[in-house]
């Protein structure tokens, strides 16, 4: 087992690992999360995990508590940093290794003692009290604003979503994001297709519902596909005008088609945002991608099977353009979002089978299914020139041999 015993070692781990998951949500883990916050090291912490764990939505210092079973797509990429009683280290190490975690580090006894002493020192000096009071006042201001916004959300979402509750219970639904693997998807006959942004560029697929919430730059061209959408077009805008000027200054597209409807995504991505089952009265989930609210809606329809396509969570571009456009990398937040949406599905839509087609960043999270075309694309390319040259050489040698035999 690997151990760290100093704040410097902890800071070095934070710099070296862009994905860090803290184990566990007990008193040691909670104390350690506070310690990281006070030392400005909370940034790379994606969530807190534990096993076994209840399927609840809890938070430790604004980071969600996600049971280990919902994090298989982090097994190889994330650092699991264990802050738990020393007596449980051997058992925890066995559980994490059994789960497939490749990078596990434990807080040593000296570090545990330092964390406890520093937290007690912060408390006696009034730093914790000061922080708690400031944080509480900010949350009270936020709560007052949220209550005022709730009537707007309920009115708009009830009008636009109520008819879709459980409406596809006996049907298959395909959710289409626009990652490179979408080009390998073979349309499933008679399935309902829910797409995002430029998914309509797959001309051979009839898109029933489209979700979009950014229309800046090249995304203005999304409106060119509105006439291709069969049922409804959902356009997201934040209620909080200060949450994202980029989205709230988007062009007004609501009157370009009678199929357009508005929805409100949560404007606090991947922090302490709860996810609610009843989307008629609450904002839709938003984890730095329009895929979040679209998938949230897809679950609300309660299909028999929900296929997830093109959610690559990578920086490899889109199925229609594989050029990396150098956008900010929010893939780690997206991966947490998909895990939390799976938690929602298991709690409220347990009869829906979640199937990921050709997964990349989400491998292992849902039931994985791979197409022959995608598997073929992963095979090393053969050098046709070398093959042709070799064949030509053999042909030449045979011709020479035949000519020599004829000369005899």
C-alpha cells in the first residue's frame, strides 16, 4: 500500500492527477475534505466514495457522495485517495483492488494526526466559525433567490414536459450525443431518437427530439436542422442571468419553429446540485454538457431500453468533425454527471435497461455493447503500400522463374 504523510505530498498528488476521488464519507473523510478546502486543495476532488453505500444524494463540502459501484469508468484514470481509519486500510485496499482501481494512496497515521490537529486549531481560532457564517449567509441569499425562481420553473416545465412522463414505457429510446463514435451507430428500427446539437447531421436517422442550449459561434448553425426534427425542439437557457453570459446572450430561437420549447438547466454544474426525478417542477441536470438535461429527459419517459450513443467524454471532436477545437476540458465533470444520472435511474427507473453503444470514457458504467464497425476501426491499419509491393515482388519472382523454366 502507498502512503502519504505530509501536506506537500498531498499537493504534489493533486498537481499530478486531474481526477481524484476521496474514500470515504465517514468522519475522517469529512475532516480531510474540510482540511483540503482550508488549504486550497479541493479543486481536483471530483467526489467522495464508499463501499458499500446507499444510493442517496449526499454531499461533503460541495462534492457528491457516489457509491463505488457507480464509478467503474474511473477505475483506471482516477487516483483514489483513502482517508479512513487505519484499522480498515487492509480491507479497503482489497475492495478497491477487487473493483479494479489502478491508483490507490492512503493517508498515513502522521497525516491523520496533522489533519485532526489543524482542524482543531482552525476551530479554536475562529476560522471555521467565520467560514461557516459566511457560507451560510451566501446560501441563505441563494435560497431566497431559488424560491423566487421556482414558480417560473414549474410553470414552464409543467407546460413543456408533463405529457412525456413515462410515455415510452414499452419502447426503446436512443440518446444521441455527437462524439466520434456516433458515426458507427446503426439506427435501431422503431426506436425513439433523442439527439443534441448537431445530431441531425446524421441524415439517415430521424430525430424525434432535439436538445440544445448554446448558440454562439458555429453553433448558430444548429437552427438549420430544426425542420428535420419530428416532434419537439427543447432550448435551454439559465434562469440565473449571471450563471453564463455565453448561454444567456444566445440568439433567440424560440420563434423559429412551432416545435421549439424552453427548459431551464441547473446553473451550478457538478457541485452541490441535486438531481430530481420530477422535471416538471425542477431544473434539469447540467454537468457541463447539453447531454445531461437530454438524458435526464430521456429517463423521465421511462423507456424499456435506453441506448446511449456518442457520449465519448473525450476531446476527439465530433462525428462530423474530428478536429480538436481546444474547448475547455470538462470531461471529468461529465463523467461524474453520468454516474449521478445512473444513480437517479436506479432509484426511480429501475426497469429501464441502460446500454452504452461503443463507449469510450464511460466504459463499464452502463451495459457495454460494441458494433462490428467500431471494433474494426480499433484494429491497427495495414500498410497497403507495403502489401502491394510485397505482392508485386512475388509476382515478379514467379514470372522470372517461369521464364527461366521456359528457357530450359
